[in-house]
């Protein structure tokens, strides 16, 4: 058992299993997808039971299929567009119906406002699922919609759990476009906000992306305590949602988050 520190955060050799070459490629992708850092050929060699020529050939195959791409230094790899689209399509199609949608529907009925389930996708927030209020005045956003991470409540709670170094890598090329007078305009300003979000356990979007829209979000935790990539939120026009009303909605949001966590835990236990 080798214990060499690499970008692939593993202290033991990972067995790349599979009866066919395709399954072994899939096993390697599972290892890659579980990490939050870029990696090199040598990192994978040090972290797996495969010889270097084999890992090199597998990376070439994944790169040619646009599942992985090389960083600008030519040595490190990161997720390619095809692999990212696959992950997003799986999340979107998995949440249109079933248990998670039922939780979201119950939350919407309890609060009387639109509610959504979101995930971090690069430097954007992806709407995985959504239920709309019956109120005549509403902001319509469909599943598959994307919003900027720096001016959304869900984006803030998802970012707040990340280590500062990882956040900086993720946000290094974010333009911090200004949408309203309340939009956060710099990484420094966002870091201050994220420290507050991390401490309080929820985040607001107070007309930061769309004028007249207020949103509150909480993280959907994972049962094993690992990092989550899911948040649940409710939003409404400011004439119906104030900061006090958003705080009053927190218990319902937190119950929904716990129910969603349990659904995920049961799914992975099967």
C-alpha cells in the first residue's frame, strides 16, 4: 500500500475494476469524478493499481471522447464538456418525477411559493427541479435554467461549504456581472458574504439577480457528512417575501433538506 501525497486525494491504492475495457474506463471515471482537484497522469498512476502505459492510454481515450480535457499547462486534466453534460442530464432527468419532486411539491404547498432544487455546475447554478406557485405574480424558471453563482442564494450555500482555495479556483474567471444595484461585484465581497452564510446556515438573494425577487436557500446535506452539491430554495416577489418571512420559512426548508438527504441516503444504500 503506497502513501504518497498527490492531487488525487487518496492514501491507498484504488483498484480499477471491470471485466471489460469499457468498465475499467468507467471505474477510472468514478475515481476522477470523486475528486475536486485537477490531476495529472502521474497522480493517477500513484493512486491506482494500473501501470503508467495503461493509464496513459485510458486518458487518451477519455480525452478523445471529450470526457476529459487538458488544462493550459498540458499536464493536468479536468472534466470535459461531454462528461459534464452527462452528469447534468442524469441529475435533471432523475428529479423530474419521483420522491425528490414529491418533497419539493410538498414544500411549495406549505410555503405557497415557488421552490427549486439546484446544483453547482462550474461557475453557474443549475436548476434540477422546480415547482411553481399558483400566485398570479411569479418569476418563471424551468428545470435546466442556469443562474450566476455569485448572485443566487443557492450558489452561496453551495460555495460556502468549499475550502477557500477551491472557491478561488472555481471563481478565478467569473466576470461578476452586475445585474442589479445589490449584485455582489468582487471575489473579496463574495468571500465576506460566504463567511456569514457558512456561520448562519442559509443564504439570501435580496434582489441580487433579478429586481423585485427575494430568495432563501439551504444546503441539502449528505448523510455521511461529505460535501453536498444540492440546495433547496424558495423565492417570491419582494411584495410577498421579506427577510423576516424568509427566516420564518427556514424550518420548512430545513425539513425538506433533511427529507431529501434521506432519499439520497436510501438510494445509495440500495
